[in-house]
C-alpha cells in the first residue's frame, strides 16, 4: 500500500481555487443558472476529511452517492442524491512527483471539472450512477471528451501538459478494449 500523505494548507488553498474555477466552467458550459447549480447536492473533500471506506488507491478521485434528506422531514419523497467527490491526495501527489511537467492547479482543475461533469450528467439523468462496467468505461470516455472540450480554450499555464496527460482517454472507445 502506498503512503497516503494529505495535502498541506497551501495545497488545500490551490484545491479550493480549482474547485471554484471548475464550478464556474462547468456551470457556464451546461448553461446552468445559480439556482440550477448543484452546489447543495455535492461536496469536494480531500483525504484528511474522508472516511476509511472512501479512500482508494489508484484513481485520483471517486464520487460516492449518498441519500440526503431535508431537515424536519420524514417522508421518503423528500430524499435526494448527494454526491461526494473524494479527492485522493496521495495518488494525485504521487503522479505530480512522477510527472514533473504537471502542476497541482491545472491537474486539480481537470480532475474536479471531470468529476463535476459526472455529477451534472447523473443529476440530469444522462447517465445512470449504477451503470455496468462497460457503460462506465463508455461514460468515462464521454466525460474525458467533455472535460477536454471545456478546458481546451482556457488560458492557464500548465494546462496543456495536463490535457496531453489524458490524451489516451480521447481515443475511440473500441481502441480501449483489449483484444
């Protein structure tokens, strides 16, 4: 098992800036007004704030769906999906250490934009959260394409290296299948 170092305070500040920018970019792309935006329906957490069962090795982030319920209500009809973006600090840091041309802010911007697109797609019923493994792989490709589409025109130092890092996710889906 790899060492699981948490982000420090300066890195958390960078993550918060990436979250704010990703929210704006995704909201603008999906043409969602402030009242339509999903802010109360998701949260972004880093390793220090995750429960043990929310920590994984491998991916940079995962989305966990919980059932939320408005206060002072007991009816099942008042429940809603609440998504938690669980950033895996240790995996992100390991990749940054191994890939010197990638910096935290543009990398976090890509990761968070990607996860927010997933949440928008789940919320708009464009993708089922409980999809089969093959459907999930197809969805990953669609979301990587959408993430690239949103970020390709953003003028941000270091972003081109991050986009290049994810090039393999933009190949035709058939090419990702093993023979």
